[in-house]
């Protein structure tokens, strides 16, 4: 029970990595606030309760300050504390720079960067007052490597990694740890839908993506969730401002 008596707020927890993390955190003793912009966050809460865990669903758009502030106040009113913030909400963007519309650029930047800024902005003062807390920011291994036709997505994930390091310097005196999670390609419902809608032959596309990984396969949401658990728990108490790679070897490895 590595998160016994902890309260964790997870954004974008309606599916994929966020959902798997919420389920794992509750199994480890945490009370979890499932946030999502869509109502399927309620399905995550139902799954948690079926396994005997405690969770609530708060629908809020992480790009809207008033909604985020209201969410944080609701959590504090109900539980009195927030020990872990996992800024997981994010969207992808496909295209080279010249193919990217201004609207697409603004949308991805808004969700992936502002969606880290606003929850952190409203949770951190509470953590500063208590002089404790763990924040996990969802970056990506694409922050460290070049990948074809991912201009705006890589720009945002690089920004999140840089922001993580800056936040750590500011909040270390308050015993708040800020680390970044850098997954590779994880086989989430989003990725499955992307393969179906973006390629004439999804199976061939999946085979190509698998070849990028030294592991020979894509990760699963549970792989990223276990890494998030490590960053949320006291087991990682000496990790500060660090990137944690969960990428099947794609960042630093290359097949001969």
C-alpha cells in the first residue's frame, strides 16, 4: 500500500494511461480524483469502486482556469488535502510544421502545456502550505528524439520537460517533488483509433511502429501507470526534476 492515506488528482483519467494509473493508485491505498473533460471519467470511477477503491469523478476542462480552480476547491473541501498531482491530460498532433494549421497548433499547445500549468497553479499553493507533495508531468520520449510529422506534439512535450525542471527548482524548498514521465508509444485506445483512421493498413503501421522499439512491442497503459506509481510514492523521494523513460528503448537504443 505505497499510497496509503494519500489523495491523488489525475487529469485525463477517463481512459488510457490515466485510467490505468487511477486503478493502480487506488489499489495502493490512494483516494483518487478522476478528472476528464468527457463523461467517461465516470466509467473509471465505477471500475475503481468495483475493485473496492475510493474515487470521485470531477468533470473539468484543464484549459479553463475557473473550472480547474473549482475542481481543486471541491477536492480540498471533500478530502482536505492533495498529495499527488498527475498532469496526464493531453492530445496528439500529427503533421510536419508546414502542414500544421494555426488552429491545430493552438489547440495542442493549449491542452498539453496550459493543461499542466493550470492544475499545478491551483494545487501548488496547497502543497506549499503543507510542505509536501509529488507532481508528475506527462511529457514524452519525443521530447528527446526527432520523429516524423510530430511538430506541435514534440514542441509541447519538450516544453513540459523544461517546465518540470524549472518547477522543481522553485518548489524544492517546500518539499515538493516534480518529475516527468516520458513514455514511448503506448497502445492506448487513442493510438488504436489513430492507427485505424490514419493508415490504409493499420496492421502494417503497427508493425512499423513496433520496429522502433528495442523491446519489439508497444507499451501498455499499465507500464506507464507503474512508473507513475513509483514517482508518486516515497520510493522516488530522491528523484527531483528528473525524466523517467518508459519507452521500450526507443530513445537511447538503435537496432544494428
